C-alpha cells in the first residue's frame, strides 16, 4: 500500500455516506439487507446507491438504465436514512470501474466525508481482479458482509486481499469518524440471492418471487420486464 492509502484514514470526517453499487438487474432483497445491515452498524448520514452503466466484468444488462433506477427507488423507498440515486456510472460512456467512481465521489464531496463502499462476500473473492483495487482505500473504506463462517483469510479470498483487510481492519465507529482507508467485515449476514435465478423465474412467468421487494415486483409486472 502507498503512504497516501494509510494517511487518508486519519482525516476526521464531517459526515458519513454509505455507497452501494451494483447492476441491480433487478434489485433484490439481498441488496436491501446489505445496506440495512451497515446502516445499523455504522449509523451513516445517508446512503448513495450507484447503478452500474457498463460493468466490465459482466455481459449486457437486461433492463434499461431508467428501469433499473426506478426499481432501486422503489426498493429503498422505506430506508432508515436519506437515499440518493447516483447516475454517474449510467451516463459514463466508457466501461464502469469502481475506482473511477470513488475518485469522482471524493472530488465531488471533498476530503472530510467518510465514504464506506459496501460489498458482499462474493465480490471479496475476486476483488484483486478489479481495476486499481489496491487504490480503493485511498478514496473510501471497504465494508464487506459475509455469511456466518466465512473468513477473510487466504483460504476464502486472495492472499493480497486478505492481507489488505487485516492490515486496515477498523471498527464501525472509526469508519464513521474518518474519511477513508479502513476495512470492516461483518460475518453475521447470510443472504444468498441470485439475480440470474430471479430473471429465469420471471422469464418463466412466475408471479410469486419472495426474493424481490414487493414494490419492485409490482414494477416488473407493470412494465413486463424480463419476460422475453
């Protein structure tokens, strides 16, 4: 890690914003559970949800950007903190990289805001393949949620990711009070939902899909998404 990575975490934060990115194709209960879990832990001022535009590690998305934004708005309509839907990745012409998004957010919000980027255990397992992954700590904290029994040692995640998370481990209070540079792993969230399986169920014409927030399912039904 660079020196700027380490010193960035010492900046005292004036407010705390949780960041949740994803394709949200469609948004489902695991996304909501991940956000709510860290809202309870960190007690941020707000949540910023960032739908992907052209995620480089995934194929073409099935729903349009406007439909995915509309579903996100409905999924988080009852959130415990104010929610802002950030369209920057959708309007970006080139491939979507998290490092570019975090740089843009830091430039927009300044150095005195705590930014905590939320990821799931599945993303931890290939975090080292992300563009500029070892620079992410320069701009935000990384907070991961994993199922019970999942560890961040080298048996579950790449050795360099395990080492980075161990070196930078912080508490929810430290994450809320400093701007960037720390890691936190919550090992008490067990939510495993496949968007691919949801899309397949919708394509079959299923109308009872408990993995979707009711308002999201209503929107999908009304706009005939994922049916063909």
